[in-house]
C-alpha cells in the first residue's frame, strides 16, 4: 500500500511539472510600443496549444481580448528542463 501511495504522488508531481507556466519575458525580441508581453514555459506537446494561449491571455492586462505569438526560444530562457520551450505572446485588444 505504501508503494502505491508513493507511486501516486510521483505520478501527480510529474504530471504537474509539465503543465505550462508563466515565466519572465527577459531577453525576448523587442516588444513594440503600446503592447504587453506574456511568456509561457511549455513542453511542446501539440495538444496543449489552446491551454498555453488561455494561460497567456489570463496574464494579460485587463481589456486584452487576444494573444499573438511574438517570440520563441528554448535555450537559456529560465524555463525548467521538463518544459524547456518558451513562447512569448503580445496581448492585443
């Protein structure tokens, strides 16, 4: 029983570790005047595209209605190893 509990906890932690998460927007392509940028770390799973966009939109300033991809990087970006890719979105109205 103890092994089953440990396995369940490890499975839960592993699943959460790969969920997209907000990160900083340091060292991204120059952001145009009047726009806010939001960056998201992700693992690159194709099924999570909508989830990434929704997460970014939720972090945009009040009044933003959409996000548009602006920059993408996967090296020295502050993201953890389980989700090495960072995409930066511009918040738009």
